[in-house]
């Protein structure tokens, strides 16, 4: 019976370490946070269907296409 508080304390310390590791895995990185901040409802639905890597890749392609489309306009204005 005298060992129970010690075992309980060791268990609590071990669970705290597990919790900290899980928290680091669950926290979204900057790229994920940026995607979620700019995502529309359709993009979030796409995320649930395709998974995060495919959804982020599709967002990047779309962003690159829109940036390429804007560049000629900027050059024409500067001329």
C-alpha cells in the first residue's frame, strides 16, 4: 500500500511526457495553418477526401497559376 503513491506519481509523470509528445504531433505546422486560414468550404471538403498532402499540392498549383496570370498584367502596367 505504501508503494501506491509512488507508482501513481510515476504514472502521472510518464503520461505527461506522452501528452507533450502528442501535443507536438497535433499542432499544425505553418503550412497547414496557412492552408486552413485561406481554405474555402470546397477546399476543406477536398482535404477530407484527398488528404492533406494532395490538398496542399493542389492549392500550390492553383496559387502558382494565379500568380503567373497576374505577372503579365503587372508588366503591361509598368510599360
